[in-house]
C-alpha cells in the first residue's frame, strides 16, 4: 500500500529500537487488512522523551508503543492511563484520540493471553516467577488477579524489588505472595505448576545461560520464558527435553502487539500472521 496524505501513522519509541520486531508485525497486519496505516520505530533518548511525546501528539499519530527505558517515565506525560496500567505503573501502548493520549499496558494481558492460547490455566495454580523487574510486576499482577498462588524469586541484592511487588499485590488484591532469593532454587521447585522466567537471562547473545538447574525441570509441568530472542532459550530447550510444556516469549510478544493493534485500529488483529512475521525476523537474525 502506498503512503499518501491520508496514511495514518503508528510508532514505537525506545532506546534502542534497532532490533524491534514490531514494524514487521504491524505493517504486515495493516497490509493484510487493507488498512491505510504505517508503523515506524523512533530511537528516543531519555532526555528527549517529553519532546518526543509532544511531537507525536502534534503530528497526530494514531498511537504508539513504548519500550525500554520509557515504560514508566512516559506516564506523567500522558493525559490519562488505563486502570491496569496505572496499577502496574508502566505503559507500553498509547492511543491518541483527538489529541488526548491514553496509556495502556498490553504486556500483562498479552502474557495472560499467551498462557490461555497454550491451554495453561492459572486459577489455583502454584506459579513461580523468576525476576522482579517491570515485566515481572506486570505478569505477577495479572496472574494474582486471575487467581494464581505466586512465588517471586530474585537476586539477593535486589530482593527488595520482589518485596515491593508482593506488597503492592497484597495491598491492591489482598493476596499474599511468597518472596525468596535466588539460592531458593537450589532446593528444587516442588509443587510448581508453572515456572515463568521474567528476566533477560538466556537472551541473545547470552544464549547459553539459564537460572534453573536442569535436574529440577522434570518436576515442573509447564515452563514459560518471556525472552523471545532466541526463539527457544536454553531454559525452554532443557524443559522440553525434560517433558515440560513450554511457551516461548514470541507468544507474549505477538499478543501484546495484537492487543495494541486492536486499540489503534478497532479491527481484530491477524494474530497468526503477526506471529509468523516475528518468527521470520528472528530466524533471519539467528542465521
């Protein structure tokens, strides 16, 4: 589709953005549905974030995604925030309606949809989450909201991050969350229904890294990794070999993108096409 004076623009802001999958996913989806839209990534340094947001508003973009390191710092620059995004304290999707910018968090819902798409029920399940950064905060909140029993494991030096997430969930949802330091893994992971890696461990180029001793994986029915580069991390490869069901980070990536697409266009996203485009890019990268 040719770009013209009527073409609507969606964007991504972050630093860096060079390796993003989002343009491939969204532009393929726009083309498939015959929508006169284009998706463009912009590298934005932290000190330029307020000017960039004002600029996107002035240029009347339909909406934009927000990635590292701006997901938290963008909040005060918006006109409104969806309740879930406000509770999580992070925004990854912004919709522009008549110059009013409203922020959403499709990471949390995207993660949950990825589990549902793989027939992994969460209600009443014992779920262990590795990591206590922004991704863990979003994932932990939605899993607690959906009725899971959570344990968060983090490095000793940053255990306070996990304590903060647990306190936040206790205050907002009235649910207790167990918190342990990383050495807890050495004791095994008995009674764990789903294990989630919400850290960047195993991400390219550190593809040989995993936090979980392989001897414990045979006791875990399902393992989910939010890392999507490589498509199958060492953790997932070893979990699959041990007989666990595995879910790659590409599923969460695709779902969060699809949910953003639907907010911008009002159209149902071609989920499988978006997934195929992301996988294609990753496979090219791995070659």
